[in-house]
């Protein structure tokens, strides 16, 4: 009886660890892939697995306050060209706002 309980506990811990590692690996992937998989995860999983701490580690980033922002290019609103962040370096301050105005 004790061996069965111990065996069941070991199986549970291994499955829990594998699933936690899979969720963490998914968090390290791109947002499209993460969203396409997470939409099928049932809500009780969000209570059982440590999503918040995993997310904080997976998305911590490698930049610190005072670091130069990585260069990127965005299409203009009128779709006539691109604007590159590095084109503003040394000219004037640039404020980056990430969010939604919808």
C-alpha cells in the first residue's frame, strides 16, 4: 500500500515538473506561439501551476535602467516609409510608450 502511494506521488511530481518546464519553455517562445497554445489551457491550470513566477523569470529581459534601447524600425502611420529609432540618437529625447489606446 505504501509503495503504491509513493509510486503515485513520484509519478505526480514528475508529470508536474514536466508540465511546469513545458509551460516555462512556452513562455520563452514568441507571443504568437504562447497565445496559440495557452488559449487551450483550462482555467484550473492557472491555480495549480506557478504561472506568475515563471512569467516574471521568462520575461525579465536583459536590459537595465540607463541601457541604450535596442534599435528597431516601424512603419509610419501613412504606410509611406519606416522610422528607425537609431535615427534619433544624439538629436532629441525619444519616449517609447507601449500600450493600447483602444
